[in-house]
C-alpha cells in the first residue's frame, strides 16, 4: 500500500467538540428526544480523555458550531494509511463540514482524495477489516459513492465489498469489528449477517459499536454491560464510556472520532 510520509504521532485521533445546536442533528430511524448539550460536552471530554490516557494524540478539528452533526467526524473522512478520503455526505445539511476536516488532514500530511457528487458516501458506512472494506449502501451512501471509493482504495491494496443497509442509519450503526477481525453486530439490525465470515451477535443494540485502541483493547458504550462481559470473556480489555446524548441522535462511539495510524 502507498502511504504519504507521516507528520503525525503513530496513534492520532481526530475529533471535533459538539455544537451547542447538537439536538437539531439529522434523524432517520429514531424519534427525536431532548438532548442535554452540557452533558454531551461532558461525555465528549470523557471520550477523548479515554484515548489520551492510553497514549493517543488527540487533534481537535476546528469547531463547526453551525453544523449540529459536526461532532460526528467519522462521516466526513475515511483514512486508509496515508490517504484521507473526504466524503460526500448524503445529508445536504452536513456538506459544509468537509472543508474544516480537509484542513485538518492536510495539516497531518495525508494525501487527500475526494468523493464527488452525485456520488454520496458517509464514513459511518465504511468498515475496514484488514484489507477488506465493507461499504454500506444506505440512505446516506449510494452506488456512485461506493464506485468512487473503490477506484481510490483498490490501488492501495484494498478490496471493497458493497453490503445493504436498510434497518439503521449507517453500516456501523449495526456492526463493527474486533481487533482480530471478528465482525460483531446486533443481529436484528443487520440486513444479512451471512455476508460477514465468523459474525458474532451481541446482546444489546448499543453494544454493536466498538473502536479498536490496540490489539487487545476496545472502546464501547457504557450502556451495553452484557456485550462488555461477552468481549471480556474473549480476552479483550474493554473501556466503557457514556455516550447517551449522541446515541439519541443515532450516533455511537465510532462516529465521534477518526483514527490516523
């Protein structure tokens, strides 16, 4: 795979603090609930501290307070080694988030590519498992967006596999992957579990999302104790963080950051 010369620490996390307008964020499958902006900021700080405490360098993208969904930085860019793919959000209200993300990844020395309209693609629909990239065809990501992604990443050594997403907002709203590549998900929300070799069902909807910190550590929601117990039984260290205010907006632990490694 071809990478740009890195100008960032080995484990860097891109984040953006939540907008005061967070409660006005887009909703697709959920009923709107009251969101506590102060609690959301407190939870976001706890989330970023969890990474700092484990040796990650946290880089804050410029605030985008006019964009309620701006905290969900995962949707704006997907990083493949030294290449950052800026997305083309399917929600028109989110397209203004991209340029500040572009400035951040350019500042890290990454090679920047873009998904162009009429293609749409959001990072929450992209799950990397080794050299396989699962791309969800959802209400936010279309065939043209997946085609463009394929043209960008296949020369880097990745294989893109398109999968249907009809029951949740994004692919990673239903499933993610453990450090060993095992795909985990909340089965009632996964269109076709058989598409993922060795699929492991988890007992809670909020337990389907994990972020890999290292070869034996994951971050996940504090609202999924049963899933945490399941993962610990597999020998993983589990760091649980409260993200209730973001979960009300169809967000999860993956949405709040982009790992650059």
